[in-house]
């Protein structure tokens, strides 16, 4: 059922035929298979503790969701995706980002997600029963506590994935990043792997319900090593991470990079209810002494 157009500005309004197919076929298919795989995952959670079956079910759900949307997903530089303890980081544009990530990453991982998602039917049930990590972006101390849990997950050998913007971008451009990914990677002394999704905003923007099938790309960047770094370098690492993901995004997107005054590159996620960099740094110094010995 894929009929992906070329990637470019999303038509407004969508053609009548696209809207009909979306409401009559794509959306019902998407919701039905989400309910089916969600129920299957909950049943699997009763018989396992490592989440392996649940992750395979999530991957099957993701691939079918991408197919239902009509998108074509391509991964660039898949050789950089290794099943190692690392923090995989990607810009956040659409509800379809999660299916794209589960479709593309060929190994088991855990998600660091907003705590309010854990209260939703099916989605929240899956997140809790499969061992994902909640984070409260509105409460710096609660966020640091949950990020400490994420660090323990990394040290156990499990890769983590996180959207660093705290929510979906309404403009289609990458938004300022939170410091959480850099904090987790530095505390666990594991690499950060920058990735950029291109096309999911045109496929299904925030506050929209009709699919506009387009090609979707996941571009995997070079890892950023954090060995030997301390939490004093969180801001610098966050800025570098944001710059790399933005570079990957604008290299492959039809969108043009905004002027510096509009994009304000290098800001460390301090707007719209996001965690302030100062609050994170202060909380880090209380929760984890800056020069504490590493295990």
C-alpha cells in the first residue's frame, strides 16, 4: 500500500484521495495492529524477565506501522549501529519516530521516555512491563533520579535510546536539546551515537492525523566518545551532540538551516518547561559528586 511521494513540503490541505486512504485504510490498520501487538507484548511479559520477546514484538509492530503509513524507510550508515552499551540519540519530529527507530535499530535497547507516557493505555503498559526508563522533564531532581536509573541500565550492558528535545518539534526543525543524554553517557562512560530522522514530520506532524506517505531516512553519525569526561563537560558535549545531529538533518532534508538568531544553536534545552542546564548541573553535583570515583 506504499505510495510514497518525493520528500518536500507537506501539502496543506492534503489531496482528497490521500485523506480518504488515510482515514479509511492507514489509520484503522495502524490502530488495530497497535492494539494487537500491544496485547501480545503484555502477554509475553508474563513469561519473561529480560524483555527479549517483547522487544521482538515491538520491532514487528514498528515495521508494520511504517508499512501502514505508506512511508519508505532507509537507514544510512547502518554499519555504525552496534549492539554495545551506548546512548543512541535522535531528533524528535513525529509520533512515527518511535516506529522508525524500532524498525531501524537491529538490537535490543531500552527507551528513556517522558514519564507521562507511562500512564497511557497499551503504550504505558508496554513501557513499564518491558523495563523502559521514565524521566520527568518538569522536575530536575526527579529527572536526575530517573537518569541515575538509566545509568545503571547502561552499566549493565544494555544500550539506551532517547529523544533529547523533550517533545516533538512543531516546526520540523531540531529543537534545543536537554542535557540528559550527555549526563547518562558521561556517568556510564559510554559513547553517544547521534542520529537524524528526516521525513517523519512530513509523514505525520504533531497535531495531525492524516498520513502523507514520503521517503523517511535515518542517518547514523559517528559516535562521540565520553571516556575520561566528567559532568563538568555536560554542556559542551550537549552542544556538540546537537550540532552533529543538526548537520546530519540539514544535509539530507529539503529544509534550510535557520539563521543563527532564530535557531540559537548551542543552547542547552532551557525553554518551554524543559530542564534548565543550571538546574541539571546543580542537581548532578548534589546527587553525584563531580569527582566521585567511578566503579
